[in-house]
C-alpha cells in the first residue's frame, strides 16, 4: 500500500500535463495543410427563367381510325403496318357485287324516269296546242263551254304529270347517286397522308360498319398532351411558347400550347394542355419532358465542377474568412448549362472552391497570394 501511493501521484501529474497540452477551441497554432492551385469565388444570387416541369408522350397531331361504312367481305388489303400513304390512296377493297346490282337497278330506274318525263313533256305540249285551238273556236262560238272546260282540265292534268315526271327524274337520280356512293364505300381510301401504324383485318375477313380496320397517323406534325398543376389554370394561354426535351433524340425542341382543357382532375389536381411540336426525326411514342415558362426568379448557381459527391451525398468546399476549407453538404436542383441550382446548403455571398477541386483537402487552408 505504501508503494502504490507514489505511483498514483505520478499518474495524476502525467494526466494534468496531458490536459494542458490539448488544443483549445479557436487555437490558431493548429498546423493545417496549405492548398495551392485552386480558385475560390463568392456565389451571388443569379436571375434565371423559372419553368414548370411536366412530361408526356409524343403522339401524331392527327390520328385517323379507319372503319367501313358498309358490311362486306374484304377482297384485298393494299397496305401493311409501317407503310406511308398519301391522302386518297386505296387501302383495301370489299366485295361489291351486291352494290353493283343496286347501281344497275338505279341506273335502269333513272333511264325509265327520263323516258317518262319525255312522254309527259310531249303530252303537255299537245295539251297546250289543243287548248289554244279550242280557245280560238270558243271565241268564235264554235265549241261549247263544257267542251272548253274539258280541254282546260286535260291541259292542267298534263302539266301536273310533267311536273311529277320531273320529280321522279330527280328522285331516281338521287337514288343512283346514293347507290354509287355506297358502292364507293367498298373501296376504302386514306383520309389523310401519314403512316399506317395498325392493321386489324386481312383478306377474307368480314368488315362490319364501325369496326376499326386500321389506324393512320399524320406524321407531318406531332403533339404532346401533358398534365399541368392546377395553380396555372387561367394563367396559361393558347400560343404560349414552351420547350420539350426528347431524351431519345438528345434534343430540345420548341413548341407551343395549342389547346387547354380547363377541367381539373380531382385525383392529381392537374389539367391537360396540348402542345404542338414539329421535327422530322420525331416518332410517336417517344417520351418528352415539358418546360412551361412561369417568369423569372433569383437563385444560387454553382459550377457543376465545384460539386463533390461522396457516396449518395453532394457538397462543396467552403472557404471561410481565414482561408480554412470545410466540406459543406448541399442539395442540388435543376441544371442550367454547366451550372447547377443549390436550393439549400449555401447562401448568397458564401465562398467556395470552383477550380482545382481535386487538390482540396478538408480542413486545409488556401494560400493567399501576395498582391
């Protein structure tokens, strides 16, 4: 026990000496690595254009679903999926034998009506001549009044028969035209120029009225239908210029709002806008990211090269008033060219390393060059 007491005293003295040698907060004699060859800059607020972002799928501006107007067996299909057609091109034909018979019957009826009209015309002409003769005889008291009345009646009836024959000609002509129209329905043609994107029927199948047979998309113009936040309802107008990024093409295209559907979806709290875009390389089905201008705002932008990622985290190297470097975590936002937005983690006027980031050591100090 007597020997343990001196040893304990020695340990206490050593611990006291160790505590005195610790570095206190703010002690300026800490040796830090000196960093050279780097560039530091203050980050100001930068005015930028603000955009509302949404997305949609590229579709053809006009899509035609082809269907038959009459029932019939498909005789031949002239196109296949992927074929480009022009307006009026023949797509497919139906069996038209029954329609041909109806046209023949209508033509015969029309010819018969023409002959009946000619006969009625001659009867009317004869009745007019007879009436004139009897009128002269009646003036000379050569015929009785009853005979004159009979001639006038026959003249009136002949006129009515001629008018009826004319109506019969018009009616038979319309029936012939209708028969020809229905026969024309057996030859189905392209209503617009475009690309056949879908074919649902083959030769030998039965086409029925209203059943889709194929689809043609007009690829001369394209459209994106995109949902937009309800807060912009009443603010956006038709004709507003927008941008569309098509990732598959690696291009940004200019477009404009062509139509606004002013109905808010209660589930998503959005309304639909239709945006017209045009580019010969576009294809239906491509994904497009839409940027709708909202105005201008100020934000912090830093060079992308100044952002250092560590695992899933992103940060920058801050430089304080004494030149000491410290790694600061940030949250990045949208990209603007070679700069990226920093919504949080920095404030205006902060100094960060923007050049020579690869040389920086956390906790180092930037050497200040003498002027």
